[in-house]
C-alpha cells in the first residue's frame, strides 16, 4: 500500500501549496511510512508516500523518472512485472531498480496506454509528461485501489484517501447522499462529499495542464475479456483450481516477509490451503510465514474452522482476541486509520499483530 497526492492550481492562486501538499501526504503517511517524495512542475504539485514491497531501496522512491520528462507515481502491484521487464530489456531498456514501478514507467514510455493490457495486477497510477504538459490517471480493470478527485474552480486535486483533502479545503457533505450505505455511493464512483468522486475502473483520465481540459476513455472493457466456460463441469472445476493456484503463486513475489491470516471462512481457507499446496509441491523458497494469525472474538462463527485447518496443515497459528475495548475518545483515532468507516474494525488488531511478527 502506498499513498498518492497531487494538486493542480487551475487559476495559479498565490498560495503556499508546497506545504499544503506535504500536509496532504502527512495525513496519509500511514499508507507509506518508509519513503516520501515530492515534485513541483508549473502548476502541478505531486507527492508519493511509499511502503515498498519490491526493492525497498531508495532507488524505488517516487515520483520516478529516468529521462526528466515522464514521471510516475504508483500504488499497487504488477504481479507479472518480471516478464514485462525481460521483454523491455530485450528491446534495449536498462533498469536501475528491481521495482515494478520502473517497469510500469518504461512500459508506458514504450507502448503508451497499450501497456496497461500487459499488466496483471491491482494498481492505480499517475503519469506527468513535461513535454506534452499533461497529467494522466489510470486504474486497472477492477479498480479496487482508491484514488479520489476533488475539483472546484480553483483546484483539481487527487488523493488516495478523502481525509487528505482536509489540507487543501475541508470537505463538505453532499446532502443527497447522507444516510446512504457506502456501497450505494461507491459502486457509482461517487462519495458522500461535495466535489469529490473516484476515478473509474479500467479508465484513463487525461488532463491538459494548460487548459485543464479533461478527456476520459476506457482502456479495459469486461465484455472483451470474458472467460471461456465449458459445458463440462469437471473441466470448469480444473480450470478454476488452476486459475486460483497460479494467481496465488504469482502474488508471492516480494522482497519483504509475507504473512497469512485465516478467518476460517471460505475465501481465506481456500487461499491458505493453496498456499500450503504450493509450499509442499514446489518447495517455494520465499519469505512466507504459513503459521497464520487468527482473529477471535465473541461473535466469531469460524474461529474453530481456522484452528482445525491450521492443525490439518501442521501449522501453529497465533490467535489474538479482537473484542475491542476502545473508549469514545479513541474512536476518532481508530476510524482515521481506516479508509471507510464501515471497514471491519477487527482488522486493526490483526494488522498490529502482523506488524509485531515482522510482516
């Protein structure tokens, strides 16, 4: 997880936006506590806070450029970046880091937005082109990584979390959406705040920094990427298993220790089982801790299943109690760490324990 923040000063208002941008980054610094970078060019200011998964060295710091023309800030991961990197090296590109961000940068330089078709990942990125004087925002086909946009007559701003806009202008609630469940709003890429909306999945938003004209186009269409389904149940079952197996394996490439959490529900149980199969079949030599963290609390219906599954694979889980005892004064801090207030509050204790385990 990383954090992106940007401000486009549409009317070139005389205001110290450098400190404003740094304050935006500070508000979302929990997303990237290890590195931070800033860039100012004409009427745009761009920042990034980084939690490195690939290549934790400073060589992966962002905004990133290798020609002082095209700069990228990136949040997420491209799981197949090593294959793309090899293709780019064969063409003649050179790399100074082992990060997937540098691969995304060079792929964009070589193929433009067509490069997005090559990315197997979960990502959102912003690209500044100093020659074209444009700013581009793009999301993967599912669009799960957040990037919010605030726009009024003076500013066009971007941030990985809504609360970051507090540094620029205090967000105001949109009366039309008050009382609505967050899914009713987010499914349409809107929010409960005035002038704040989300970038759309599988889309590219391009902004002319001189005229502020915006153009949007879809680079990904689900109807053009349908999965073939066989009338043979057995074949579908095998295909589904192979997809889950390969997708899980692909996500194990990291330069940091990878941990597992297990609720005992269907999703985590399937992935945990597949992880153990990968480990036993291929002797996967990665920094993966297959002794899971299990969250237990009074209302849990699946803790026993998580323990049973751990026993089945001869793993020693760490069980933590997440019956939260926060007082009223602690709730503001608790919710400020979450992207949406409807988030599962049990995650806080899970993340704390995983951090203690070095994950």
